[in-house]
C-alpha cells in the first residue's frame, strides 16, 4: 500500500488515476478503477453527448471523473454542462487553455484537473486554480506535447512549489507498471495517471486485435505523428501529436501529410471503418511507449493492485539495498 | 550514500557517470568526477587525436573513460587505438553498431559501455558483450534518439534480464538532480549518466554565456533538431538529432533544412565561430530538458555530492512516508 498526498486528499486507497482516453475509457473501465481504489475517468474526448450519457450510466453509482479535449469544448460547451449535472468527482482538461471553464467546474464542486505538456502550461493551470496538475510526457499514448516525463515532472513540481499553490502533482506518460509509479514519486509527483496500461485490459472499448498488438509490441514500435488527426480532419493545434503503434497507414502518410490532406475524406472514412473492424493495418493501436512493458490483458483491478504492490516493494527494497546509513 | 551494483562492480563511491559530451567533457571535468567518487568520461566525439592527447594529459593519474560517436570511428579508428593505449577505465560507444570495436576494447581490459536509444540497440549491445548498457532517452542534451527515458529504461532492464546477461544498466537523459537518480533506480537502473548538469559547472569547456543561458532556461526552451548537424555538414544518421536550446539560428533553419544545405559552408563557419565567441544567437547551448532543473554553476564535486545525497534522502523519505507496512 502507498499513501501520498493524493490518496489522503481524495480519500482513495491508491495514488493512481486512469487516463480519460477518448473512445477507449468508458464507464466500465472508469468504475472498475474507482471500485479498485483508484480514481477512474471517462474519456469525454471531443464531447459527444449521447456517448457520455451512456458511459455515465454504465459507471452507475461509482464516483468517476470525466476528461475533455479543451480546444474542442469551445464549440461544444453543452457536453461539459451536461457532465457537470452528473456530479463527477473531477473534470480533467487537456490540450488548450482551461481558463474559460475553470470557474464553472470549481463552482460545481468537481475537482479541476489540468493536464499540461510544458512548464508554461503548468503556470497557467496553477493560475486558474487547478486542484491537480498532471504533467504529461511525450511518451504517453494518444495525444501529448514534445517534452518527456523525466525532466518535465520535477520542473513542474518546482513550479508548483515556487507558486505557493497547494495543487497536487500527478505524472503521466510512460508509466506501465510499479516501476513507473515508484519513479514518479521520486520525481516529486503525488501519484500517476495511467493510460496505455489500462487500455490493454478486460474492460476495453478497444478491439481485441489492438489489444493483441499492444501486448506484442515494444515501445520501439511507436511513433508520434499527426497522421490520424489529418486523416480524421481534426483541428489539433500543431504543438500536439499522437503516440501510436506504427502501421501501414502511418508508414504511407507520416512525412507525407500534404498528400493525405488532398486524399481527404476517403482516407478518414477508411480509417474510421478500420477502427471499428479492428483492421490494425489501417487504424492505429493508440498506445504510448509503455506498451513495451505490457505482457498481458488483465482486469483493471488486478492491474491497479500489481502497480501499487510492485511500487511499494521497489521503494522498500531500494531503501534497504541502496541507501547506506550514516 | 548509495550503494548499487554499479558502485560495487566498478569500485566507485557513487553510482554516477559523467556523460562524454563531445567538445565539452575534457580531462578536467572527467578527472574531477572520478576524484569525487563517480566515473568521469572524456568526450572523444568524432575522434580528434590531438585534442584527446591533451585531455588525457589533463586528467593526469585519475582513471577516466572515453566516449566516441560510433559511426564516426569508421573513418578514424586510430583515435580509438591511441586511446586504448592510455588504459582508459572504459570506452563508451554511442550512435552506431558497436560490433566492429567491441572485441578490441574488451581485449584491452577497458570496460565496454554501449549507449542505446532503442530496445533493438540494447539487444545488440548485449550481444557484443557490453559490460554496461546506457539507456538514453530523447530528453538528453546533444544527440539522442526518439524514445524517452521513462518507458525505455525499464524495457531495457527487462531485455537485459531476459537475456541472462549480467550487464549493468545506466539511465541517461533528463537527469539533473537527485530526483532523477532516485527515479532511475526505481526504473531498474544501477546508476545514471549525467550530461547537462555537468555541462553547467566550473570545469566547463563551455563559454560562460552558454552556462548563463543553461541556468536561466526552462526545459520548455529546448528542441530536438538536425540544424547544427546540417550546418556543420556532419553525416549523422537520420534516426538521431540533437537537443539544444532554441535560438535565432534554429528559429531560422529548423523546418528549413533544404535551404540550410544550400547555404552550405558559410553557415557552418558562422556557427563554428559563434561557438568559440559564445554568441548564443547563432551557436546553440547544447543542453537537454534537464536544463530546467539547474539553477547554478558549481564545481563537479559539489554537483555529484548533491545529486547523491538528495537521492538518498528522497528514497528514505519515500519509504518512511509513502509505504504503508502490512
């Protein structure tokens, strides 16, 4: 068992939050993570009202949070409003300025979690009153920025400390097991956000072909690319791109985005159909570099237990074996 | 104090190796790190015989190692041969296949250290009999690959374990203080390689303007780019690029490499002159994302002491505060 400021302040057993992965993190996963002692999050993504209603219903009575892609909320504030009416534990905003939504979220009683990709973002997150700042490294699955976790997490820790804010810090990106949790605590985090490891789990809204690929892959097999966003004609700001497994589709179009733009809707439709069909030559298995640490698909509760007990053992063993007293 | 397999097998006090930074890591820094209880490395880089002779002379009687850019050795094996005659503690190879040089290095009695940027590289390093594998994340200063430390280090740890090799594992990239050392041990490393933090130190072969920039900068101010390599007409394989502080030169040419190639030698000469003059608008301050963790220029011995004592305290405190017994 691990006790941190995160477990104490949120009243949860384990310092682990499941990432609100768009499409993949539904009510089943979120509620399973909460039930197992973490904080589960529904991946609200671009904010589809029907899907959100369905997933919150699936989460039932378990307290869960919900994440949104911040820049996409501008055209779709209704999704946030509807979600706040469901009394989520937390609203998680990433990829854009949280300022327009911060006050409303905090007034609702939900925790405000802002995920940041730079120190500059972290300063903004503190400014708008984030309860939790998630420092996300570029090794994360799906969208992220350019900075990696190892130096970003401690620099954000220093930034929070210097600000006088009592915001908690959570590390994200590349955390696939107890080693990543233990390392994150050393870097100054109060807990971790886990995406890829929970992506490969029984409660998946993910095709079994993709789960099989995630288990087989090394982190070497991933790349960061805008191919999927261009194919799907999504207006992602240039500073963000997505980590995914390489496949024939990215081999064809990565480094050839102008041609992909011209190919237009046909390619987007092809990708969307392939996602549903589990055709992994076209649709991309959206995992980060931690995919290389995953060797099985397990229930979320078992994943959570193994992450926490491994981290606890590692810290204990390191104290006993590495630290020479006196 | 921290004891690990690295300190035990090498008979050194601290599990810290200074990175063999080309141009910047001379005999003064390497010997200072060894004297302070780590393992100091001279940055042999592309293999300039005169410079190496001078730097080994400056290191005096202190046992130090020497690093080379592997792909550059092909045209310049004499630099390796001359270095081996000086009985270095270790030869450190990075950025290319170590196979052609491994046998010769091991036969000389020097430790073979191979720095890797992927799991595939790590397998090769094990195959050629590396005594130490350095897993280098893309947040490192200077050249590196595309994978970041947080998931690369544990995946390489698993790869070494699965191979049955008794090679040691050292983490590199983004480690600027004791937090990074403690985190690296949690991820399965036996020690760390520190570059950027030792770059900003009294024993610098670095212009004071660049030291001042490194102290002032955030990791946000860095980028990974091939601009300097193209300007200097160096034949770096495409999979490697260099982390550095952004400046007017990278703003002008990053994303415009074809034009830079046409500009040719004039730009390369301008860059080289600016490096000597400390003109940081043109020559780049070659630090990684850990630059955001550095707030002073100190002697190498003090840096080493502070990294180790901070790591030791963090592990002890985490054991006492986070791990709930039973």
